[in-house]
C-alpha cells in the first residue's frame, strides 16, 4: 500500500483483530472455571496479559479511525459533515450501550435494575467521540497545532493523575452519572482514564494525515512506534521511580506501583508497529469486513454471552464452570458464530433498514389516520361530558 493511499488497511485489520480477541477474551474470562485460573500457569498468564491488550487497542483504533475521517474532510469546524456524523454516532453508541443492559422482564414488571446504569465499552467510546468532536470544533478556527496538542494533553493528564482520581467515589453525582467516572458501583469501564487511549488514537491519526505524503512514512512510523512501545513497556516504571527519587513527588511513586496505563500504551504502539509492518497482507476482504462490522459483532456477542434483554445468556448458565477442554473450542465456535451472524447482517443491512423505515412510516401513517378519525369523536365526547358536568354543578349550586 502506498503512503498516499486514503485507505489504511492495517487499521481495519487491527480493529478486526481487536474485536476477535475481545470475543474470545470475554468468553473465556466469563466461563472458565476458577480452578484453572492459576497465576503460576504460564499459558494462563500469557493469555491474561494479551487479553489486557485488547481494550487499549480497541479504544485507540476507535479514536484513530474517527479522527482520521474527521480531519481528512476539507471542510472545517461545524461545516464539516463528519461533525454531525460524529455526534450522531456518539449518541447512537450511548443508546445501544444502555439498550444492551436493559432487561425486558424487569421493565414489564415496572423495574429498571441497577445494572442498566453501569457503563461499558460502548458508553465510553460514544462519550470519547463526542469529546473529540467538541475539541475539534473548539480548535477549528485556531492554530492547527492546538487540536493535536489538546488530544495528547488529555492522554497524559488522564494517565498521570489516575492514581488520584481512581480513589474518588464521585458520590456528589447521581449514580447514573458517577458510573462514568468510578468503578465503585460496578461499571466495567469508565470515561477516565479510557478517554486517554481514544485521544491518543486521535492524535496518531493527525500525524498520519499530516505526513501522509512523506516518502518514508511507514519505515519511520514503524520504527518510532516500536521504540516508543518497547520503551514504555520496559522502562516507563523505572522512569517514574527515578522521578520520585529526584523530586520526592508521591504521585510518581503511585504511578510506578500500578503502571498499567503506560505499559498498555506501549503494547498498543507495538501492535501498531506489527500491523503496519504486515500492511501488505492486510487487504483481505473478509478481514476488512470484520473490521467494518465491529459494532454488530459486539451487539451479537453481548446478547449471546450476557443475555441482553432477557438475562438468559451463556454467562447465566455456565458462569465460571467450564474446563479448558471445552472453553477453547467453545471460544472458537463463539468467535465464528458472532462474526458470521454480523457479516450476514451486513449483507442485508440496507434492505433491513429500508423495511424498518417503511414499517415505521406505515405505522406513523396509521396512527395519524386513526387520530384524524378519532378526533371528532373525542371532541364530541368531551363536549357532552363538559355539558353534563356543568349541569351537575348547576344543580348543586341551586
């Protein structure tokens, strides 16, 4: 692929890889018997480490793709059509995130369970997209360097101060809002610090856009990503130890004690380097289709595994009960089923949307027709009732 190509196939391939790793990760983590979760087992610890890479890669790639399309458009500010699309997409992800946590049985009995208000991946990505749009609009009429500067600043601030704000309960906020900032109520992901990975992806996309015509774009990008990634993985903790010893600022010590954010960012850079290095074989149509169907795959996997709407999913029947001999082939089957269903949906998505649109228009027409026919009757009934009440009140006054 030429550097000047507008389509970055390696990003689509990364997104496909991330969603597939998420499928097997959620399946195994949710159903594997606790007896086999041995931290001294090299196979398990290796799987656990690589499972931890999935979410950072997914968030980073999401920010990269959206911002790459956003800044590529020649229009600036609110006139950029990607701004409206981004707002619509962000709100759509929030809506789907809440719908997936809705229990219809509870809703029919007049209850909304606390789990409905918990925050997950879709909520965070939706808010992250809205945040990127907001920063973009704010900086559109200003210096070009301000947009990427704010993005990278968000990442650094969220990562550096994570040891401090992760202890806050945000109890002064309503629970539904506090769940976006703290895991104390059960949220799986929170907007802080995960917005940091999305803003980093947005920052990287701007670099790719600015230097897309550079002759040695990929050799340079691969080298920088690999060196930066390995440095963060193996030396970032030592750096914070040095900073603490030099400045005696407790924050640096707290970061070093749980330096997962910067280490995972290093993992993301290494994954970027690997996929850029293999970009020549990343144009397979199936891989690209999977990368373009991540939302459908996520929704399908959530329904099958966690039982969205009904509470009847694999997790409710086999929670931490399966052995590796079942879980490994089961994970492969689960990945295939979710991917296959999503791709099949993709084939007929346009037709289905047209049918839903037609059904909605037809239903709207029927409602308006019913309203038109019923209005005279209702007015007559209301008039008679009012006349009757007036007569009764007149009798009472007399």
